[in-house]
C-alpha cells in the first residue's frame, strides 16, 4: 500500500504567515494528497495555495468537495468542477459524503448522484465517493427498497474507518455494499485522523492519514501518469494499416488530460482508454459524431501515429481546439 494525506484550511494556522509544507509530507513518505476544493457553494480558502504547492512538492493530487444536503447536487458539482477545470489534478475527483442531514431539500441521496454524474460530465473523469460505513449504512440506501443500489459500485470508493487499535498490514476497513457484492475493494482508506501533523508539514497537531490499496506503480497508473521512464514501443508489424486521410480535421488538447474511450458511453469498456496529455494533436477520422449525457464525441486518432488506433473523445471546446 501507498501512504498519503488529506488536507484543508484546517491544517493552516491563520495567525502565522506559514502554510502547509508539502515538501515535508513528501519527505515523510506521503505520495498523494486529497485537497479540499469546495464546501457547498464556496471555495476552501487555502485551496489555491494547497493545490499548487502540493504539485510543486511532487505529490499526486485529488480534489474533494464537501457535499451538503441543502443545495442542488448539480449546482455544487458545477462550482467544484469550475474550480478544477484548468487543472483537475491527477487522482479522481471526490464527493465527500458525510455531512449531517440538515436543511435537506431531498428525501434521499439523489444530490450525491446529481453531483457525481455532473462532475464526470464536466471533468471527463470517473469520480470517487468518500464516506464511512456507519454514514453509508444510513444515507447510502435506496429510500424505497432500503437496499444499496448497484449503481454506486461504478464509482471508486474512499472509505473512512478508524480503529482504536490499528495494526499496519493487519487491520482492514469494513467492506460495504454494493462494492462488496460486486467484488470491488476500496481504492483509498482514511485509517486515522490523528496523524502527526507537524511531522508532515501541517500547522495542526493532527492530520488525516490514508492508504492507497495497491502499489506505487498502480497508484501512478490510476493517476494516468508515469512513475518510470517510458517504454519504447515495438516496431509495427508487417502489413500495417493504411494511412488515414490527409492531415485535415486536426484538433489539439487544450485543457488538462483528455481521455479516449472505445465507446462514448460511460461505463462500457471503461478499461479501454487512451490518455492524451495537453497539446496532443489528434485527427478526426470519421464524420460521425455522438452526443451522450449532453457531451459531443467524435472519433479520432493520434496524429502521425503508426499503426494508428481509433477511439472516441469529447469534442467540447473546453478540451479540444480545431487547428486545421
């Protein structure tokens, strides 16, 4: 497993000029950090500093939103996504689902679903749910059947489960539904809220501590970035595919990483992805376009790649700019 932390403005003592020292966190062994981006309708006051400083320290970043019950999940998702649009981070965006049910406009967890669907549409990345076993047992159930809908297991799970006596590599968090029935494990585990904050660069004495459920290479794979030098691809096989049409209909990735899929429909062949870094140029190779979830998709291939692979990407002007 790989160690990480999560932070918000609570790790910053406002009476001092200092802020969170992410270099200390990295030196102490943390390799990722989840950073509070927003809460209900407002930005966390340390978000911008934390987001940039964590990146400079070499930590993989994920942003989280503290979801409230008294405001539309759609509105909260748009506020959160707008703050991450230019730099969405490396790890899945998170819905922090733990708030007391106060002033709720909703009779169920529909705000959570609204939030997750809209965030994936806006940021083009499958989100993650943060919750605890007790809270999820109460608020994660279908209001009519009182069961856990299978749809939730599509999302990554970040489970918060503390133990009075925690033994590394022995203690494990409770498995919760529907991930358990679906044969899926937790992706991240917040195992303590009493980490040594000062040792990890916080001004608070305590700090939330987390594990990633996998190796460091698997963490970087989840982040769609490399922890090792790139491998030189093998030479093309004989009888290569024919070249696509001349270099027309060229587009360039303009905002963060863009994910290509075997199909434009979320959840189908989800493991068949192409990750396109900023400034990558692609060529549209078919006139066909598809709209799914209000997002337009086109079929492309990476420019000058041989043999070439066809895949679908969002053609939203937020992500692609036509250059020829």
